[in-house]
């Protein structure tokens, strides 16, 4: 089975630092439990946080340069291109329930499934290959969907399909630091033309010398020290000092 795990450059909600997304780590574990050959797919340039996914067993990660402009089209194009696996086309796409970038809505797996024309099964907590299969029939997956209050619902879906992994999935692989260091991040062009640059109209004005807001302080004594002055004397001293600096205009008639 050839599986693609959709990856995002997640952000830890507590520290605000780049960190892997928990449901995407569980998607890697679910693909490993199915015995699938995996490739990670990220719409965007390579990011250091993507190497941490390799520590959970995802050795090959493909980054689509320019894919952040239209991630749905970039991901779907890469999946259907046949360039991710030499053995054949992609059979399974796994994604987390929701990324943690701050503005993520969780609709990306649904949009990718619609673009591919594949069925989409959300909130999957467990998956396994179906038992008896008829000769010539497409392989199926037996899934368990997480429902409210701890309930589970069985489902069967034919491959190829898109699977969204739930937070309660128990298939969390162990992290191996050596695998993260030896990760292979491949950068491929997404094949999409970016939006044309927008030329903003700028107004040209002739140079006009503007007065300095604060002039150089006049050379002289170090100032006056007022000890417990009256409010009127303190206000007058402040005004005189600001006028000496050039912040306030001189008094009228001077």
C-alpha cells in the first residue's frame, strides 16, 4: 500500500514555537500500522520543523515549492502526478484532524478529497486492511470512527481514499532522534503559476525639507533644580525648557 501523509508546519499552542501536529504524528503511526510505504507531503518550502516528523518513521518528505499559494491544487496535483512512488499511484492519503497554524479551519483534507474525487472518512481512530476480498476488486479498509462520549462507529471504504485521523487514535510511534537527523527533505516544484505581481500606484512628491522636531539643546548650565515648587512655577519651568529645546514655539510677540 502506498500512502501519503499530509504535513503542515505546525505551531505549539502554548509556547508559540514550531512543533509537529499531534494528529499528523498519529497519521504516520496509522500508516505504519497498515504496513504502508509512506511519503510525507507539504505544500510550501522546506521548514526545519518537518524534520521532526522523520523521527516518527517518515523517512521521505516532499516539499512543494510555491504550493502555499494554492495548497489544495498543489497537493492534489502531486498526488495524481505519479511522481511520489515509482511502484505505482497513491492509494491512501492521511491527514490530521486540524493543523495548528493559528488560522487553520480543518477543511483542507475535505478540499483535497473533493479535488481528487476520492471518498473522505473523518475522525478515524483505528484502521486495518479488510479481510476477504473478491478477485479483481479494489482493496478496502475497515475503519473505526471516534464518536462523542467515547463511542466508536465501524466503517468500510474502498481505496483510494482520504482519511482524517482523530486525536484519540492510539497509534503514536516512538520518536528516534537519529531518524530525524537523517531525514530526506526533497523540494519539488508544484507546477502552479503564482499570482502575478500587483503594481501599486505611488504618488511622487517633490522633496521638501521639514523642520526638526527637537533642536539641539543649547549649550549652557545643567539646568535648574526646583525643590517643592508651586504648581505654577513647575509648569512655567517645564514650558521654558521645552521652548529651549525647540519642541514648543516661542511665546507670541517675541
